[in-house]
C-alpha cells in the first residue's frame, strides 16, 4: 500500500482542538494522531498536498506531517505568532496568512521562501489561479 493508502480507502484527516488525526475513511478507525507539540490549541488549519499534511494551530509554528503516519517531517516558525491561520498549498509551496503576516514555505523542506509582515490586522483570504482559501470570520 502506498503513502496515500488507496483511492478507495484514503485517510480522512481531522484537525480539532490543536490536534490532527488520521482516520480510516472507510470505517473511522483511528490510524494516527499528532498533538502538534508547541503548536498551540483550538482551530487547526490544514492543507493536504500529495503525501503531506500541512497544519497550523494557534501557536507560532507550521507543521508538515507524513500523510500515512502522522509523523512530523518539519516544523517552521511563522511570522504571525498567534491566531487563526489561512493556508493555501500550491504544488511545491504553501502560503500561510496568520497574525497579519503572510509567509511562503517550500513544502519539501520547510524553508521560508518569503514573508510579508504587517499586511493586515485581521483574517486574510488567499488565492492563486484555480485555488482559493477563504478567511475564517472568527480569525
């Protein structure tokens, strides 16, 4: 079985209360759980790109998890230290708006490619052609 499991039996990724869970989508059986050590609490923004799960809770870190196992591949600090994140994965990059800043990271390594601090004081929507993430009103 490959990292994605199979098209008929993928994992359902559930993010809640500062944790990310991988459940067997066919029957709901828990496969893995990750508490995002140091990541904060509350709502967790997630994006799935190929065999990775990108997750950001209220703390100042973005996590890259292995889709099949939930293990942390990398953890990177965010420019926006606290608050509700909006995230958009676009192939090899992930853009993250949080705490008024927008950061862009390489998905493979977690390297921060660029950052725009103090862009806003509230939640931000993100978009590129073909992909859009709307801001969370509670942001």
